[in-house]
C-alpha cells in the first residue's frame, strides 16, 4: 500500500487532519509547560502545516519498507531531519529569526536539528507506520466523500487566508519593532518566540544563568583585588613604623 492508492481528496483530508493533530499536541504541551494557554504555531488557526507535510512524507518514504522495522526507523529519521533543517533554514531566510532552537542540547547542527530530535523522528516514523496509519486508512475509507471535500475546501481556504494575513503582520511587526525602545521590542519578540518555539525561552534562561555566574566571578575578583590592596597598605604601614 502506498499513498498513490488514495485520491486527491483523501490525501488532502489526511494532510489537514495531521496539521490539526500537530497543533493540538504542541499547544497542550506548551500550555502545560508555561502554565497558561498558548496557541502554538506560526499561523493563528488550529493547524501546523509542517506536521501535515512531515506525516505524509514519512508515510510516502516509509510505507514501502513496512516489512522491515529497522528500515522504517532510519528512513523516517533521515527524511524528517532533512525536512526539519530545510524548513528551519527557509523560515530564518524569509523572516530573519529562528523559530526553534536546539542550543540546549549537546549534539546539534546550527541549532536547527539535533541528534536527540532526529532519534525521536525515527520513533515517530515507527508510530506513524505501524499505529497511526491504520487509523488514518480506516478514517479516509469510511468518511463521507462529500464531508471530506467540504473539510478540504474549508481548511485549505482558512490556511491560505491565514498565511497571507500572518506573513503581512510579520512584515509590519518588524517595522514597528524598529520604532520601539529596545526593552519593549525585546519583550514582544520573547512572547512571539514562546508561541512559536518554546526552546528559545530555555536558551534565554541559560544565558541569564551564565551571565549571573560571570557577574559573581567578577565580584569575587574585585573582592580579591581589594583584599590585596589592604594587605599592601598594611605592609607599607608596618615598614614605616619600623623605620
């Protein structure tokens, strides 16, 4: 079984369902982590397109290897890592900022991909092929064709309009930030990064800890220098008294 066996309406339906699933998953995780409701994703609506693209990519390249679990794992790992790097590069090129960041992990490449995330993509490929694909195959096989077509049109229209509005707002936001004081602009961008990629907050926390540690070291050095000066003054006073 391959994706070529499905109609265009069925493939689009699967794509949008995966987009919705990705948004639900990430919004729940980030909302629990930050203890407040967060609408995850670059777009405003309840969908994250990279999940739909990634899911269909995994199924397209991994289903031919379904009889070999090891092949499914490594093919899924490689394909998703390449996709993640390309999308990260594209977003940074278009909007001049990093939408996710793996700097808190040990083995990374330009903080766009990491060994840990790549290993996870392999596990996700196994889950997609051997668990989730069976459900999706059943769903597109039993769903009413008219319902699927209506869902595809509604979701497609919403995502296109959402993308146009979001890209326009990102461009205007960049211009507005240039006119704001640095502290206020930084606060706004931090909130945006939390919405799009919570990892940026972790990087900022690491920087603050490092800065505090550096400040503590400087304070200690200042105290040592002060102590040395006191010792020198005491020696000079003693020599004067002896003279």
